[in-house]
């Protein structure tokens, strides 16, 4: 009996010791977690302080001069993105570029802006061979910077009855089919464009990644001209702005296209012939409004400064519209655009808006292009509507000529925004931020506005900090938010652009 009692007491003591030991371990563990958490918070605060300090101390060192000095390769942030299994890449796209031997000398410069040797695949399709002198010159100087050239097949057997058009439209409409017949391997998408079109190829890939290339897809956008869309079709992808056709659809198109063309001899152009065949196949247009036909004349500033919340994929009619940056030739202006395209192609031209309430100013940032500073508080609803700095394809300047909403420019130059033009950008690997500079542009009528004595007139440049987000378009579309940062120099405004915080809006 005593032995049993002693055994019970020993077990009880052991149980108590175990409970005390386990409790002590738990307390020590909790204390360790709390200490680690405090350390992490302290490190984060210190890191944030370092970033803020470096921002303010490096404002004057952002750009050494107004010329782009970056190594303009593909976006390092985008190309380093971990690709999912079987995800579409640039390798899976075959380009078919419609071109004319008559304009080749001038327009090949546009293609060189976006073509990536050893990365992009496809062909330029000419109406006839170039003369030997031009061929030799291209081979010596440009062969590695341009797509290989193919000559389109003879189309004289096809009927063409449209008096206002040109039968070269038949040749161009067959480019996708002729490219398909070349039997290129591992192609998922055939992309059509013109020789006066510039593609933002990273954004093109982003758009096509959303769609199943094994299905029938016909992807592109309408014209900016309402009259053009009425005359042709709102269901048609305009070839200058570019369109994409999935491989199985291209295969089906190639089988029926010649017969389809013969059934539509009265059509005007190449893109309406493509759309007529798509209608026969029962495939509608999937609209992606980042393909820009640019059926407008003049200055497209208003369109780009209020770019829709979608990736910028292409710009067409580059030899018709004004240079996108002032006081420059078009090629030179587009070369400047390559710097932000390299650093953050997903964010290129994306608009952000915020208020500087203390100075009663409104700021609109079209990243990589321009910053506008308005006197007074302007609503987001107004700012997201493109200003009519351009004319429609039929030379009208009123709002009825366009297929989207526009707003007029203030007649009084004093009521217009101060405009700051992009000059250059750099990437800071330590903070994972881009810093871009925008310098004040004085228009022809700015000198007339003598009463415009407000804070914005003192600002000569704007510095914008932005963390690139290669996954921006993997999420629901939303404009980035911008915030005014402290600046030690009265002639410099400092802005941060990025994803919106919880409950953050333009008005708060």
C-alpha cells in the first residue's frame, strides 16, 4: 500500500515538473517572437527612412543631361518574371508587317524602334523587290536590326471593284495566311501590323497571355474615328493599329481566305477583308483598346496624357501625327520613349492623379510621357477624358467625330495646365524604384499669360518615383495613385506613383 502511495506521489511531482517546463518554453518562445517582430518593424522603419532620405538627397542627381543614356534592352523586371508553365512568351508570336517598297527607306526606321534581334520573329512583306542598291545597303547596315523581307504573292487573279481604294489591300490582307504557310515552329499567335506602327512588345505579350491560344481569337481594336467605324465596322480590328489571330484561327482562315476575298471584291481595304472572313468563320472581334490605330491628325498629346487603364500595345500613323514630344523629329521622340519602356513597360503612359491641397493644384502624371499641373482642384472624371489636341480623320475638331468621349481645351491659355515633358529615367536597384524627370515645356502662347502668377509657374521640373509592377495587368484594372512628397527646392515638385493604399482615392 505504501509503495503505491509513493509511486503516485512521484508521478504527480513529475507531472507538475513537466507542466512547469512546457510553460517556461512557451513563455520564452513568445518573448522571442515579440523581440523578432520588434526588430523587423524597426528595420522596416529604418529602411523607409533611408529611402525617404535618399529620395530627397538625390533629386538633383537624377538626370545628368536631357539625352537618354540608358542601355535600352528589354525590361529587366519583366524578363526576370517567373513564367508559369506553358505561358505565352515573345517567342510564340509571329509578326507579319505590311510594307511598301516605295516607303521602305523612311518607314524601316519605325520598325527598328521596336524589333528585337534574336527575340522577335516574323517577316516584312513588300509588294516588290527592292533595287540592288537598297538591298546591299540594308544588308550592310541594318540586316540584324530588321525582320527578314518576303515578297507577297501575285494577286492579279483576284477581283477588286472599289474605286476609292487600292488593290494592294488584297495583298496585305493575305499576309497572315502567307506567314502561316511558311510553317514556322512553335507559333501561337500571328500579329499583323504596318510599317509605320510601333509595338510595345512586352505589353503585347501581356495582353495575349490572357487568352487561350488553342481557341479561335481575333484580337484588336476599332478606329478613333466614329465615321471610319460607321463606314467600315465597329466589329473590325484595324490593321495599322495591329491585331492578333490565334494559330488555329489562322489555320482556318488560310483554308478559306482566297475564296472569301473573291466573294468581297467591293471592299476597300485589307482589314475589312480580314473581318469579312472572320464573319464567315463566326468569330467576333475581341477588343483590346491598347491597340491604337490613331486615325487622327495633329498632336495626340490629349490621347496619350489620358491613356485608358489598359496596357499600351501599339501606335500607328507615326509619319502622319505630330512628334509625340515637342521640338523633336518623330524618330528622335520615339527613341526617348524607349527609356521608360525598358524600365516599366507595364506602367508606360498610365495616368495617375492627385491633389496638392495646400497649394490648390491638381497633378496628372502620364508616366514616361508628361506631367500636367492644373491651377485649382479638377475632378478625376474630367481628367480621364482626353483633351482635343487633335483633329479627327475627316478634319473635324468637335466631339462628334470621335468614337470616345473628348473634352475641349480652355480658350484662355491661363486656364490650361502647365505641361512638363519627360526627359529621362533611371532605376535604383537598392530601393526597386524608378526616378523619372519631367521638365517644363513653354508653349507658343504661354508668354501671353502674364496674370498666371501661381505656385505652378515657379515649378520648373517634376521628379516622379515609381516602383515598377510587372504584374500590374494580372489584377483588376485600376489607375495608380500619386502622392506629393516634400521637396527641398521650390522649383522642383516630387511625386510618388504606385498602387493605391486601402481607402486611398484622389480626393483623400
